[in-house]
């Protein structure tokens, strides 16, 4: 639900409901109704986000920025929660493994 996304965004950015409503170009009352919508996802993300923005007359670009910001932060949180650190990302690990392999072959 968008309510979860909005709550997470407000936590991350230290925003009030009124500030988030202003950022999206709507009233707090509209934000409340918007919060009840399902979160856009999958291949139809663009269509779903556009439909929501149109239905509630909110700024599409701002809505997508909020959604993507939370999505990125959730992905990073899951990676860190799985024991990875920000320094221990897959690309960096692969590069380090390749270096170790070449050292062992020398």
C-alpha cells in the first residue's frame, strides 16, 4: 500500500504529512485517500503510477521520486540486513576475488 511507502519516506526524510502532501501537490486529505492505493510495481509500474497521479491529481514526477527513493532504500536495507556492508557489494567482491585468484596463480 502507498501508505506504507509514504510512512517510510517520511521517516527517511524527516517530513510531516503536510510536507509530503505539499511535495506531491495535494492536500493532507487527498494524501490520506492516496495512501489506500496499492503500490505500483512490476512491468506496469509506469501505467499504474500515471493512473494514480491522474486519479488523485498529484504530481507524477514527485510521486515516482518518492516511490523510487523508498524502493532504493529498502533494497539497501535488505543488503545490509543480509550481513553485507556497503563496502561489501557483489561487484566489489567479484573484483577482489579476481585479484585473489591472480595472486594465487602467480
